[in-house]
C-alpha cells in the first residue's frame, strides 16, 4: 500500500510545535526543523500526503533532520498543499506544493524560510486571513489537531473549566445571552434549545452533534473535526454538563473518513486525559462520547432522521412534535446541535457571552464560518461577523470565478438554498436579510457559478437531488420531486410551457407548504429563485436533459 | 344488515378528562390533553381528509392530506401529529388547504392505476374516497412519467394479495405489523420514490416472517393489500357482527357477505377482546364452514362396520331416543351419558347438560374442558373461590412484570399475545416458565428477563421454589395477606413453603433450573408494582395440574398481586368456549355457576324449574366413562362436537372404549375420528350458523350471531331438545335467547345477562348481576369471592411417568399458530399451506445420539403406543425433551400419550410422556401412511 | 371381581397429594374428595374392595371414613 | 471505521459476522455500526448476514433489510474491486462535474451505480465529499481526490485496475 492510500495517523508526526508558550521541546531531536503539512482531507486530495512523504525523503537524502507536523488546513484551499516551515522569525508558508517541488524547496533553503517561487510569506499575513475574525476556527491550521498539549496551550479547556464551576442553568443562560443560533441552517437559538432539554424531566439525556454535513459547498464541519477535534469534544462535554446529559453521540457522514478517523483518535486521547469518562477533569461529572458513522443518506442531516439513524433505523423523518429536546434519542430529552453551533460554545464560555454577542448584526450574533466553493478563485474558509455582503465574500475574499469568467450566480446554503444573481451581491449575510430575499444562510456554503451555468439545468437538479435523497416518507417530497423533474423537463423541452410553468409553481407551493420536513419544503427554494432571477434559462428550449445516466436506485 | 363501516377518528384515543378546550371551524370542542387536532375535529363531527392516519395506529404524518391552519401558527401543520392546545383556533377548510390537498392527491394519482371501475376495492377504497373529498378532477402530470404501475402482484399468501402498483406507501401496513401485531414482518425498502412496502428479504409474503394475521390488509386504505376472496367475489354488501370460534380470546368480527356468501371476516374495533385485531385463523380460516366434506344430513347405522345411511331428522332422532331408552332400561339409568363441547355456544352446552340431568336422569355429563382446564376450575375455586381468570385482557397493559407459565400465546392466543407484546415493548419485564424456548423468550423487540427452562413435570417444584424465595427473603406483601387472606392457612403454608426442600437449591435437581435464576425471577415478580401471571395447558395438563394452579394462586396472593388492574392469575383458555362450557354446568359434579349437585338449595331450583328430581351425586368424568365402558357398565354416549378419538390421551384406549359402546351419537360438522365409532350422526352447525353466546378466557360473554341459515336445517340446541323430547322429557325454546334467560334465572353469576343487554353493550364479563349490572372486568377487588383468600400447601408429588433407559426422552405437546386443535377446521382451509404435517422437534444432540438428521422420519414409542413423525432438529427444545403438535390425525400424537392424569380432576397428563425416538431406516415415502 | 386398575391408581394418587397433612387428616381429605368428585358406582367399587392389597393405607382409612359418611346418609360433600 | 477496500472479500462467513456482532454487543442501537463492519468484513450484506444480525439484535429480518436498503452505503451484493464515486453536487457541477460524469460513464461503459464487466470498478455518484473548493471531487474507495479532470480520472481508473489485477501500480 502506498502512502497515498494510508490514513494520516500512519504519517510521521510529532507532538506540538515551538510557537506555543510552555510547549516542551521534543528531546529526541531538538535540532530538527519543524515543517507543517496539513492532514486535512482537502489538502490530501491534492497531494499533501505525497508532499509530506517526498519532503521527508528529500530531506533525509540531503542529511537534513526535519519533523513533519500534520496540522489542519488554514482554509486557503487554493494554496493546498500549503507547507509551513518554522523559522526563528516565525512560520513561513510555501504553496501550493507538489511532490516534485520538494527537492527544490529543500535545496533552495526553504527549510530556513528562504526565497522560492512558491514562497508565500507568513501565513497570518495573507490577505485572505487578515480580515477574518476566527473564533471557531482560531486553532485550525495552527496546531497539531491530536496534540492535547497544543490544545491546552492555545486556550483549550478553559471554557469547560469555567462551565464546571457554574450551575447548569448558568451555563445555559450564558449560551442564551450570547445570542448563538443554530449553524445547521434553521438558526434556532441554541441556548433556548438547551434550556428545554435542561428543564425536561428525565434522568437520561443525550447530546447529539450533527456532523452529517451533506450540503454541497459546505465543508467547515469536516475541516473543524479534522483540524481541531478537541474543540468539538470540549463543546459536547460542556453541553452535556449544561443539560445533565452523560452521553453524547457524534454523527459523522461516511463520506468523511478523515474526520471520522480524527475524531475517533481525539476521543481516545480525551478519555486518556480524563476529559471524557466517568470523571470529567476530575469532577463528579461523567460524559461518554460515541462516534456514529452515517451511511450515505443526505436526509440524515435532518435532526429527527439522524436520531432514527443513530438508533439503528431507516433514516426516516419523525413528525414533530414531540420535539427532540423533549423526546429525542431513544425517547429521551436530547440536544441536537450542529458542529459549528457547538464549536462556538467553548469560546463563548471562555470570553463570556457579551464578547460574543457584541459581534454581528441584528439577531445574527457572533461570527459565521462561510465556505467559498465551486467556481471561485480563492476557495476556502472565511470566518467573519454576520453582515458581510455576498459581494465581499465572492469578489473580495473569493476573488471572483476560478475560470476568470463573469460570476453569474451563487447558491447560498446548500442544495436547498436559493441561487442569487450577481446583481444582488450587496445582500448582507444574516438570517433575516437572506430570508427577506427568498434565500437562506443554511450552513454558510457559498457556491459560485460563472456565466456558462445553465440555470434550467440547476433547477432540474434541485428536484433531482430531492428525488434521490428524499427519505420517501411524505408524499409531496417522495412524489413531488420526481414530478418536478418531469415538469421541468417538459418546460425545458418547450412543451406546453405556460401550463407546465403554472403546474411547477403549484408543485413548488405544495412541496413548500405540505412537506413533512425541510428537504421537501426547501427544495422549491432554488427552483423558485431560478424562476424569479433566471427565467430566460427556462425559456430557451434547447437543453436536452438527462444526458447523465441516472443511477440504478433512481431509474 | 347493511355493510357497517366502523368510524375512524384518525388517531388513538387519549385517556383523561376533556380538559383542553379549543375551537375548530368555529365549533367549540373539549378533549383530553394530548389528543390530536384531527381526533378533536372528528369528535366534533368534522372530517379532515386523511390517508396515513387511522385510529388504531400512532400518528405518522406522511400523507399530508390532513393539513390545517392554526391561528398564530406558521404554515399548515398536519392535524394528525399536532396535539391540541387550550384556546387553539383551527381551520380545516380554507382555499389554501383545499388547493394543497388537491395537489397532494394529484401527486398520489399520478402514480396510481386509473382502473377504479375494475378494481376489487371499488367503493371500499380510502384513496378513492379522498380523491372525491378533495375534489380532484384531473392529473396534470399525466401518467407517462416514472411510476410503479408495472410492478408485479404478490399472490403467495393463500388469503390475500399484495399489488404494489396500487400501494401509496402510507406505511399503514408496516405500522400495523409492528404496533398492532408485533411481528415486524414488513418494512419499507429503498427510499424516496423507490420506497416500497416489502415483506423482508424473502421478497414475498409467504416466505417472509409474516404470520398472516391480516392486520396489514385491515390497515390498507387501497386495494394494494386485499383479500383474495374480495378479489374473487367482489366487495361485500352487508355485515353481521359475531364472535370467532377458534381460541379462547373470543375476537369480535364483522362477517361481511354478499347475499348468503361470506366474503370476508373483518375484526371489529368495538370488540373488547380484540379491539380490531385478528389472527390467521379467525380472519381467514373460516372456509371449512362450507367445505365439501361437511355433513349436513343426519345418518344412522346399526353397527359401526355398516355403511352410513342418510335419514330424516325425525328418523335419526327417533332412533337415537329409543335406543338410549332401551339401553337405560337394560343397564340402568347411569349407563348412558353425554359430553359437551367447548366449541359450542353456552346455550347449546346448557341444553345438553340439562338433557343429561333431566332426561337421562343422571349426572354423567362432562365437557372437553376436562382434558384442558379442569385443574384451573379446581385450583382457583379452592384458593380464590371461583373457577375463572381474574382479569380482562386489557389488564395486561398495566402489568410491570408478566409471568407466562406453560403457555405459548403467540401460537395459541395470538391476538392476546399481540397485546402482551405491546406491553413488553413498552418496557414490562417478562418471565417465561416453559421447557421449550417459545417465541416470547426472544422475538423481535421482546426478550424475557428470565426463561426458566424447567424439566417437564416439575412445575410444582419450581413454583414452590419461587414462593420459597418470596417467603424467606421477606418479599411477602404482609399487609395484603393479613387483610385479605385466611391467616391460619397462610401460617401453615408459610411454614410448609419455608422448608428447605422447597428452596431453589433443593429443587434445582428436579427442575433443572439454576437456583440463581429462580431466585432472580422470584425477586423480579415479587418486586414489581404490578405482576401478572398468564398460564396455559403447560400448567394444567399434568398429574399435578391442580396443585400447580394453587401454587400460582398462592404466589399471587403472597405478593399482593390480586384484585386490581395489571395483576392476577389468568388461564389462557384453549377453545372459544372452554370458560362457557364449564360455566354452564357441564361437569358431572356441578350445576351452572359451579354449584355442587349435592347442594340441596341449588338442586331444588333446577328441580322446580325442570320438573324432574335430579341426582344429588356426581356422575362420571370422561376418563371414568371410558373405563366404565370397557368394564361394561357404561353403554351409550352422546358426544357434542368433540373428537375424543383424536384429542384424548391414549387413543387406543379411547377407541377400545368407544368400540365397546352399544350406542354412540356424534353431533359434529364432519365425520371425524370419533364418528367412525358412531351409530348416529347428527349434523351440527358451524359458528357462522349458530345463534347464542361464547364466553372467552376473560369471562367475557360475546354474542354469536347467525350469518347464514343452518346448512343442516336446525340449530344444534333444537336437535338436542328434540332428542330429549324423544326420550320423554320435552324441552322447547322459542329461540336461543330463551335459553340464556333460563341460565340467568338459575345462575346467580349470570343473573344480569340477556341477549338484549349483550346487543346493547357489545359484551359482558360475568359475574353480571344486580351487584355488577355492567359485569366484572377484574375479580376479587376488595374481597375474594370466597371471602378471604386461602393458601393451600402444594407438595410436589412427581408423576409416575418417568424417563427410563427404555424411554429416555420426555415428549411434550403443544400447538402451532396456523392449525387449531385436532385440525378438523383448519385442515380444511388454506392454513395447511403453513403446517401441512405435525413434526417432532428434537434437540440436535439427542438427534445425533440416535443418528437422526433433520427431516428424517422417526418412530416415537411410549409405554402405550407408537407413532411415526417427521422430525426437525431444533434447539428450541432442551436436551432430553421432544415436542410435537397434534393437529393432524395421521400423526397420532395421542397414540403415545398416557392415561396419567391430574390427581384432583383427571385432566390428562399430555405434557409428560416418556418416549424413545428411533430413526426409520426405510425411505419415508414408503412408510408414511397413505403416502 | 378385583378392583379396577384405574380406580386403584386414581385413589392412590389422591392419597399421595394429601399425604403432607399426616395420615389422619389425609384420610379425611381423601374421603371428602371422593365424596365430592367420584360417581357413586366408583365409590362403591372402591369400598367393596378396600382389602385390595394395592391400595395406599390412607385410601383404606379414607374408605372406612367414607363408608361411615355414606351410612350416615349425608349428601353434603363440601 | 473498519471498512476494508471494496471488493477485497465477498465470501460469507458466519464466524466473521459473529465476531462483528460480538464486538458491538454493548452498543445501544448499534445496527449501523454492525452493518458497516459486516460490509467491511464481507464486502456486502447478504440475506444470511441479515438473518444473523436480525436474530442477534432482536430485530426482524424485515427491519434489518429495510435499513440495509435505505442507506446507499450498504450493498446486498459485492461491489467491484474499487469503488469510484463522482461528486455530482452543485459545487462540483460548477467546475464541470457533469462533463466528468459523462466522461466516466462513457469511458467505463457503465451507468452510475454499475460495475464494469471486468469487475474492477463500480462507478457511483455521490452528492458532496466536502471538497467543494477543490472541485470536481472524486473518491476512490476512501481516498479523496480533488480537481479531477478527464485525464486525472483516467489515471485513477488505470491505477484502480492495476490494483485489481495485482499489477504494480502506475
């Protein structure tokens, strides 16, 4: 098996790095040069493992002693693999590095931070990062994700320690006061949810973290889990203590083997350090944390379907009420929060609710982790306060399209989110403003399309996606999505356009108002946004859909 | 009798006072907290369209037809899953809702055949009804898109077909299989548009885990799951409410007919025993009633070697009457007798015992309950004061610990088993006492906390050990005992049970059950807020059957588990009217209502009414009759609807007895095994023709109503009355109702029962009299029927039937779901598809020792006889125990069972027979009789 | 005519199940049981053969009690 | 996750299923972990495994079957030696995923969800691999690959095929 097939755990790495105060120097080879090569799946998808392997090989051939640390990604994904070298002047970045660059890097003195065509300078000076306010992602890319020492040295566990000194209701009050809202898409106030669980009768309660990040254009959960897993562990323990739950489940989609592996390793380490288990940080609080792996069903990102899945059943939506907060996992009161919602909690407890709630606009408090994706020049993580405009994100941080062609549309909030035309990029990104323009923030994914996009096709795809991923329980979603594909096909083929457009409109209403959950309920959102903003693409009649053979399950 | 459709309120009832007031379409409604908006609307007379909702299942919220608007609530919530709230203002009809519903329905129909006119469910289809209700007029999507219209029908089940093309994926069938039946045989496979109902990985119903209870068919709102009889005959046009004639659960059914032909049997939601549920027998296996082998003309013959001769009723009855009188003249009054049937109505049974007592002039009347539950009558009357179970079926829903002893409800009392399983899924704990690993020990979502897998025949040792733990570990409910029981008797019992010989450790060598398990089970039972005992023939059919019943009663009393809902001691009666036939005075020593014939006051009541002097001495029991017949002092027998030549033990002995009779009169549907020894055959009526009542295991008296005219031309009670008249004791009733009036007039526990009252209330549980005009669901509340509960010592006296070197295995017998008793009915239905023959279950180790492989033919030999069976290797039986059913005459399980019987009641010891099993070396085809 | 085998078996079995009361009480319990549940011809046959060697002594004693009871002409069995 | 590379094993083994079940014995609602591990051990979850799992977890076979059929990850019959999943979600679409999918189906001669005739490759679609800034993305077994064009795809196929035939990998 080549290095490319192996998991990150098998790649040589060492604990911690010398940037961090109080971090013990490794005694085995103190003179070694520390080199950071990300273990993030995105970086690995473009060769980070091969780069790490080649750097080791080249350095060893050259008689250089190097220590490779597999960190998370800084979130400047167009620069991956982004290699950082620790020099007396600080960390110096090179990128994007290909394996074949290793030799020239070593020979030209990159290990001392010298000039090289790939030299980027100090990573923190990068314009992309400079304007960001990283609270949730503060540690990602900076540290060895599986080093407890790194974690503590960078402020880890302070929030938990503070929580352990508080009454349950005080913790919940703090989260309420922060104004934190659910980052999974619905935007429900996190603290209020916690209070419901805290007040719910019952001895057994659960904390469930929804890491079934299935929306296209979103990858922040994955990067956080791969880049700062202890943060999520700490957050879930705090949640458990706050509501009186002694057990947590972290539901990760199977498409994220790297995140699964990293979280499992982090949990093992956390148990070993007494952060999890019968006595959290030596207190009387117990908290056990299990990783559950999804099995390829998008719908399990819906909280009730996720609970069904954790319980070992078909991931079918449960009707609400009862709310999961009152009757959730195994019928017990349960917190269900998204990765980013939970991950905001330690910093809220560390710095206080006020510090968090000062950031943001309107009822959207704190920072939002945007993810720039698709046809974008500078794709990556942008954590900024709410209120940033779409234009700032796409043209500012993102630098426009990757193709260099004009940006025509972005889809915000995943496959169920609206397509927003370029002339609306002045829209500030917050829950209420987006809702007012018929869009939604969702999980903060921003997918950029240039002017070659066929919006008729995208409308059809919205229905197709729903047809493929529907759990099949409710009629509007199960049947409506298939009929939606067919009606759009007829519109695109120019058959009875007006009749079919009217039918599509009614179908969108039926799905929106009558569906059991957001899957069917929001599928019309992208369709309607296209009808509103790109009607010309449904009028051309020159598109022959269905050119990609459908999978068997769908045929 | 128009076709009755039961009202469906959409979601389950919630108990409690109607404390939540709300407004629906401007109408004020008050309902209990937790009620759905849909149900509240239905109670107010407002029907909200629905497809996935039905009031027998938990709300699901998938069809999205029942959307409503609620003031102040965003969107259009589903009324089935939305609970009411005080002050809520609901609109069920707005232009928006109408449009949404029509558009949802349009989606349904875009994937549904448009063949209503030729569909078997035409006129009986909720999809059709709802399409009309929402005003759907066109399907703008057309039907050219993706669909399931071409999917293939599954016709593998003998009784119903599954047509996936007509399935709307509402999951009602899946949910019914889970929630109502508890089998979990159905699922949805795939997801999204590909979601389909599927009977598991087998791919078809017949090979799946499906037990064919019919709950899915019942739940299906379309033609997707449909009775084949409806497909063949069309939708029925009238219905008659009646009671099933299979097991002691006594399910209520609507017999649905076209003209005089039964199209289907639909379990009735208003039936308190079954609440709309059914099993494969009751729902589907009624075809025997019109089976071609049914005999509908009376027949006589001089000798059993002669051929039968069809005769008129007059001739048959005249012949029988004169022969009976002749025999009595020759051999004495006591030389004849009768056997009543637990298959017959209370009224039919009552007239037979009356004929025996008044016309025959003796007490030689017994009932087939002799061979099943006579120890129940004896044991419970000794301890509690009455011969019946203590609870209604609904009580199990309040039990926290359920102890099932020697019963296999999922096979023998399936509809009650479903109730019990529901309670177990809710968290009640279970103790199973059975030598065999029955389904309840471990079934989907059910697992017994303790399976006390005892040696057959060691019941009493085990129950004593449990009681020993209760007494010696301080688990006795002293308050209950001192308040409710005879303290002197308790003191004697306590001393007896505390002795070391009754400890779990001392009894372990006898029972084979580890002492620790016994202790744990006893603690669990004694520690429960509500603990209930359910038992079956595994308790009674032993030489210590009566002792064991008393042991169960002792345990319940000692732990205070008597006299309220959720507890009790409950016999699961085998046949539909075992309870009733016992109640009706069929025992040789008792009049109706369990009053001894020697009781002058009671006897005088009957003597006055019947105008005859009655014998104050007990008569012969069934086995005594056989012995006396062989001896030569018993010469003639009237047998009502019981196949003693197949069902009674040591069949060779029974046959010898029957052969020695001068006259045997059989009243039955078919020429059964017993009829081959008969001289007079009087055709009987099936339950579809009977008019009367059955009393089920919970003492519930249910009406049996004639669905069709008697095919033999007469009600059975009429025949009996005519026979009695022919013997010189005229008996005459205008109708069956008059017989019940006589029962009520002579029997205090039935004093308040009449057909009129039953028709009004649906059913009644005796005692029903002035003190309890609406009947008695729970007995012994506050005080025992006998006053104070009586503890009785229960020494373990082992049976004389022991395993030996020659007969090293113990054979025990039981039942299977699809067949019933001797199979006279079920073998004449499609049920044979599931259980075409009886098989011998043997543990793989015992099989290996004997060189037997799965499927081999074997001989089973006991001290009294030998039979041949095909065997199945099964770890369900422990080493040393073999098991078979007795549904098929050809297998003759009762050829090997012995005459050992209960010491107090002579109930045969079917459950313990020492046998040896040997492989048959020749090919089975050459050996199998008739093959 | 010797006593029928089935009657011997039944009577002895009843006796065995009352044995725990001690012989005297057991005999009276057996007598009451026979009176209550056995048809007169069966009882008569037993009483006529109390010297049959196969009967349990308790049955024999019960038979004597039963005989007294019968000659007393009582119909009360309970 | 203990999933082995697809196609490495497809023989049913009662012992291996039993071992998986034993390993998950104390898990609450542990059906998915069990199914993942069985598929990891045996390459698929066939009817015999369904029966064993149902019996062990005290479920009906229908329930287990329903769960297996719900989740795209679980298969009732073994996949090809390698599974290549092409992301067809929007971010990848914006960078030419549809063209890539077309190239894949045409060059391999199979539809999405099908296995090549030589059994070396099962081609599947997937919606989002979380690599949306480096799209189009593809996953080969558990290895994520970013910025995949037709050429890069062909190289991945060649390598997977070499692996299947045991040849040294290019």
